[in-house]
C-alpha cells in the first residue's frame, strides 16, 4: 500500500509526539508484564504467545511459551496490531465485520492482517490516547482474553 505525502507526515507527527512514551516500553517493565501473562496462562493450563507492540506497530517484546502452538506466534502480533488499527479490543471487532455489519469484508480487504476475535487490547493513556497494544494467542478465545487482560493490568501498573 502506497502512502501519500500527508499520510507520511501524519506518521512522522505521531512518532515525534510519542517519543515521551519510550519509557513505557523499558525492558524490565515489559518482562514483568510477560511474567503476569505467563502466570495467568499457567493458571489456565495453556501455552500462549504474548506480544507487546507500541503505537508505531513495532514489536517491543514477544514471548512464546514452550507449550504454545506455533500459530500463536503469528496471531499474537496480529491481535496487537488489530487493537491499534481499530482502536478497540479485538473482541469488539467481530460484530462490525459480519455480513450486514458496517465493516463487512474488512478482513479480506486487509489481506488477513486484521484479527476479530478476543486476545488483543489497546494500551491507553488516561486521556484515552492509544500508545500501544498487547496481543495474546494460543488458548481458547476466552483464555486469550483473560491472559491479555492480566497483561494489560500489569502494564498499566508498571507504567507509573
């Protein structure tokens, strides 16, 4: 997909505006987020991949549990990307892309990049501005969602 000059300028403005978010993605903080997600996954007896992504769609940390299935390593980053791109949890996307929905065929138009089932949650500042997302994949969708929620809770605790 080619970007026009205005789209490129918008991306540059967003990157410059978000430089203050760099401290949010410090390694030691993200490791504690991964630890919280793994603890929840262990509690649910499931292996998952956890992806922490910043607003520029750059994977900041990815962890694949040894007992996670291979497809989860592809889906977790897609869930994080989808939460950023759609500005909502992935569990809320499905209703809009069904036949008759306002975004019907969106997944097809994005060449399968969009994920519309639970396990991706945007990370937001108190003012609602998104600065990243977490995606979890490997279990049943309810498990992925619960693990992702645990990771997001830890991330928000760690950001302070």
